[in-house]
C-alpha cells in the first residue's frame, strides 16, 4: 500500500510539472513543410544615432538551448581535400626495423594516418584537436554555405554566397563608413506557426570568451585573489586602514546601479560580439519575424561590490573601482513582413536587413 501511494504521488508530481511547462505545438509531417529562403545582414552602427535611449548595465540573457544552430558546424568544418592530399604515415614498426631493438618514437603530423577520421573525434582522445570555434578571434562576415535540396532536406541548410542579394547593401554600408557588418548569411528553412518556436541561432563578430564571461564580468584571475588572502589578518587590517586614510580606498554603501552576475547555467558557452535568435513564423499566410539579439561592447563601469567584505578585498588589492565590463545592448523586435521585400530593423547600436523569399515548397499543401 505504501509503495502504491508513493507511485501515485510520483505520477501526480510529474503531471503537475508537465502542466506548468510551456506548450510547444508538434511539427507537422515533413510532406507538409513550407520552405522559405531567408537572407540576413546584421551590422553594428559606427556613427552615433541621435536617439535618447538608455540600456541597463546588467545583461539580459538570451537562452539559445533548443534553437537550430547553423553556424557552429560551418565554423568547425574540416577540410577533407587538404587531408586527402597528405602522404600516408609510415606504419609502426617501420618495415625492416629490428623488432627486438627499441626504436625512438617520433610523432609525424604532416601525414595521414589510417582511419584517423574515425579515431580522432573519439571523446577523451588526447590527440583530438580543439574545435575551431574555440580558437578563432573573429567570425567570417560572409557565410558561404554548401547549399542543399529542400525536396529531400529534413533540416535548415546554409546557402552559398552566390545566392546573396544584399551584397551591394553590405558593400555600400562599408564604403560610406556607416556601419561595420558582423554577419551576412542566407539559408533555407521550413517555416511553421508561432507555437512551434522553430528558432535559428545567429552569432558573429569578435569572440570575447577568453576575457569576459557571458554576464559581462571579466574572467577571474585566481592569482590576485590568492595573493591577497595569503596576508596575515593583522597585516591586512593595517594595510586596509592605511589605504582608507591615504585616500586610496573608499567604502561605498550607496544604492548604486551595479550590474548583476547571472546565476543560472542556461547561457551560451561562448561570448560573441553579436548573439541571439531569429524566429520566422506564420500566422495564417502572413510571415512574421521575431528577433532577439545582444550586441556586446567593452565599457568601463563602476563595479564596486555591494558587500563590504568584498570592497575591503578590492582596497587591499589596489583594485580600481572602474573596471572593464562587457555591456549588452538588447535588440528585440517583432514585425509582420511581406515575402520578397527588403525589411530594415533599426536600433541605436545595431541594424538588420532581411529578406524572406518564397520557394517551390512555400505554398500551403493541406
């Protein structure tokens, strides 16, 4: 009886949890998908606009989990043609070598091992290289995809740059010095209703992952913290009083606007100059665009901690209260659009030009 009650209680708990989850409509059968071609040009304004708008210091996170990422596989792509051109690596032991004598082991990297494509990506392999996305400082502006066939595809795919029709717009912005293009990309995707929430993740520009966390604060430097905590307690108190008396340290108890660190883990792994989501959806036969992006820029802010103990640590370390901080300027707009027309989304810091074009499979088929 006790076991039965436990099972019932567990089922009730699960059903209650499911009841509060956001409802996402099931995708229709693939035979009824409506495919559209999307081209996006995202850029950063280089000329200050006369718009009186303020942005909070704290970063508004954009959860990208569950979105469709076209760019990471593109950046991490390998180059099979180059690898195929390498000579095969010599077998070990070398033919004719004395098997009873220990030969020095040398690692040759300018050759091609047998089955290396299958062996190297194995998780935990110490020879596995870092993904390319972890090492690049800047993404390509123009994305030159491989293309695909909407009649057989089961997922969105990138298009080659030869299909871009906004290239002249991008070049004109650069020529006039009005903007810095961050991403120019085109792809084909199935478009559903709003409840399906079929979002595409886009990112580009400079990578800040080595210097800043996603919430804007600088990456921690453990060595500075360790050196401060190694001081004897009395020495720390004396040093703190000297700093305050000499005017080199000041406690702050005011309610100033401080950026707040993010506590949840549902954040992008890497920090890009531009990062966010684009949701193209249909209401009836009308196309809509819902875009949410963060444009990041390094700023100097007063980051004095609210906690007095932490303020004391900063004074002991001689830390300046004004610190580099990676600001985030939220770009969040929703609009109904017409296919094959060029639409411009404006913002004080960032702009987007977008076209959505019909394909052979854009018409409703049910």
